[in-house]
């Protein structure tokens, strides 16, 4: 199976973490004013299959993925500054 591949629920799945990704924190999903912006691409390291599922943020992402974020299992693309 190629990496990534389209999973059974229509999400892109990666067997390994792509280069240039870093562990995300809650602040990655909130602006300075505490607003959750939509459209942030991120990967979730699943507990069951040990793969990485692609998601795009929308309102409520922090609450929905809080467990994964707190466990260090959410990744966003690193920004080079």
C-alpha cells in the first residue's frame, strides 16, 4: 500500500509521519484571541492502527481532539522561521 492511501472513511492515511511535521499543542488551534480558525491541516496518530489520519480543523477541534493533543499524538506542519 502506498503512503498515503485513502482510508475506508475517506481520510488520507499515512503509515509513517511525513517529514516536516511537529507535535501540536492546543495553541496551534487557537489564535491569540482564543478563536479556533478553520482549515488547519493536521495528522492524528491513531491509538488502534498506529497510523496517521489526516484531518482539517473546524470549530470545536480542540474539544474533539483534546485527548490526542494532550497525549502528543497530533501533528502540524513545522513552519520554518
